[in-house]
C-alpha cells in the first residue's frame, strides 16, 4: 500500500502549499519513487468550472475532462505526469456523493452526519489513488487554512487516518508563516505557535513544520519553534522567498525536507536525487541570452492566476530558447483602432488569451488585425483563435457583421457557432467539450513544423467552434485550417501561410506544458518573436544592417 503525506496550512492563505507539495513530490520522484499529488478543496462548489476567474483564478483541465483547481497545473508542471479527476476533490463533490447515497437508501435509514458519513467519504477519496500500485507515495494538499469552518471535516478525516494507519505510513507537513516586523527588525514565531496549537487542538499533530519567511531563520529560532511546537529541530524547514517557484525544490533539498520525510516513512534504499535536467532548466532561466516582449491580451489581467498556465508556459518556452520572456498585460477593453499602434507597437509577439462572454472582444479583434497587418507573431488560444477567425472574416472576406453566436445570435455570418452537441444543454457545470481530443495536422503547414507530427492530442474547454459552412471561403482567402478533429471535422488549428507566424488553436496547449516538456507551440512562438525582435533591431540600427549585408 502507498504511504500518505498530508500538507496543511496555517496563519494565512496563499502561502504556497501547492508549491511546497509539488517541490516535495519532485524531490521524492527524483530519488526514484513514484509520486502523485491530490488537492482537497473546502468550498461547496462541485468544481471550479463555474467560478469566475476573478474568484478562483484559472480552471485547470485534465486529460479525462475534469475541471480542477489551478494547483493541479503546478503538480503536472513539476512532476511531468498527468493528473486526473481523482486528483481534485471538493466539499461539494463529497456532499453530493453522500446525499445521492442517502437518496438511494445506502445508509439503511440511519441519520446522516458529518461524522462518520462525510468524513468516511473524505477518507475514501483520500485513499483512492493509493490503491493504484503505480504509486509509492500520495501527497494530499488540504486547501484553506487550519481554523476555517469549511476545513474542519477534512482535518478530522486526517486525524482519523493518523489514528488508523501505522506511524510509518502517514505523516503531516504543516506550512506556516514567520512574519518579519521591519520596524523591530525581528522575525516572530508566535503566529506559527498558535497555528500548530490550533491544528493540535483538532487532533492532528504535524511531523514537519515548513516556515514561509522573507528573512533567513537562525538556528535559535528553529529550536524555539521546535520546542514550542513539539517537533525535532531538523523538522523545522525554512522556506524563504525565491525568485522563481522552480527554485523551491532545490531550496527544500538544501533544507533536507525529503530526507526527513523518507526517515519518517521508513523508506530505505532510495537513490540520490537526479535533478540534472531541473538544474539545467534553472540555469537557462536565470541566465538568458536574449529578451522578447510578449503582449498578453485578455480581460482578466487584474488577477495573474487567471492565466497561470499561459504565464508558466512562457517561462518554459523562454528557458528552452535561452530567452527572457517579458509579458506585458494589455486589457482588451482598452484597445481600439486609435490607440492600438501605441499599445502594441513595441511588442515582439502577441497572444490573445481565452475567455468567455462579449466583454472586451472588440479590443481582441482589433489587436489581431494589428498583428496580421504588421507581421507581428500572433498566437490565439480558444477564444483568441475565434477572434482571429472573426477578424479575418470582417477585414479580408469583407463580411463586416461576421461574429460568433456567443456574442451576437442574429449575425448574418456566424463564422463561430455553438457546437451541435451543445445546443440542447442548459446546465453549466461540467457540460462543455472537456478533456483531451485528437487533432490531425496537415503536412507542410506551420502546425506540422511545430509538432513534427500528423496526430496530436490536446485538452479542450469550450462550447463554440469554427463554422465549417464557411471553410472554403476562408481557404480561398488565405486562412488555412491546418488541424482538424479526425472524427468530427472540428477545426482545431487555423493559420495564415503568408504571415511569418500567425496561428490560432481551439484547444488549450498551455495545460500540457511542463519544465521537462515545454509546449512546442509556445517554444516556436517565442522563437518567432526572437526573429521579429532581431529584424526590428536591424531596422533601428542602420550601421548594424550594413554590417550584416
């Protein structure tokens, strides 16, 4: 049976439990162990699929079509292995299951209560992945903060598992905050003491305390925390702020977090950590040879987590190209024909981001037009691809009122239309076209150059699609559908062959980019941006142009 590690958080939210969990998993994986991570969220929504990006950030989609927490993206990016529906569970899903079982008579008329029925279902879900023989260790991150009302059933479930399991099969890692008071120039341990006391009062005792801090922890402070929180001094781990989340595994390695875990779980005969690829990636990330500026055109730019996977994909692709990618956020609602050149004129590439609804779409269309006319490398994802189709229909085909039926149901040219399978659906949660689908790519196209394959698989999350009724018109005018679903004929990729780099995809390639396997389309996009930047530098410097000639 697999061994289980539970990661809890205290003092405040957003300390980085997901990054600590992913970093620990990476270290254990680097020693030859088979590891996966799961996230248990205390909110009552069944999943984040219906949540506004401003509320929850990005909705991450797995191969099997689960709409999940964005931390699963971190898990995949660190471990380079896919997650699934089983890796993310919410209070809503737990209660839904228990209520359905009660309606079926599964509890034989008993009063259904938080203990044992809710906690039993939480435990069942927590142990589910452990039944798969392909995993040695299951790391479970508990969302929220210790002391939250919503988190109580999950903490109670962990308490019961600690009691039921042998000591060597289960452990708890508690992430907390050591605030630095600048006026006093002093780190304070009291919030951590209170956090551990609260966790202990709920019956769960941490084996390791990871301390998030802005300043280094002295040995004296570590001993103080250990004394008052009843752990060994070596089990107090410093998690100092890092320039990049990808540095955290190496910092945890220096602190010996993985060794403490292996000793507690009585795992012997493990290999030395194999992190050469990781270190190579970090070297390229820290010491780039060039720099490009990419415009991210979206309507949720106030919250960076709304485009988390896209931003991380730029990091991966930048390192692969030994190039620093500076992302310039541009709110699509602020773009119009009068200011587009001013806002986008200094960019080396343009990405139009996914999204839903009518707000800001005209700004996106204007941005696409600027990229098409000025040979600026363009990359559109999901709605971004659809905006490219609408812009082409309006300004090249001459269909001035072309639109998506999502934005204008009565348009005369519905070049983007609701998928046939979606037309009778009224429920919103979990009903989009979700998960991994195949895409067949034409040889001799930009898409084929990028993927070097005629058949790929990418993840989707959408309801609207390219209207194949107009496909011949687009092809004749110069926009090529270079990738299609082999079963349905759904257009997955569009490109303009006459443009140096102009591509739009209906799927979400950012969801499969990892440190060890950067997404090819992002890698080629940054490469094209480098070429564009180099050419512009030549034009700016006539002397350099003469030397090149």
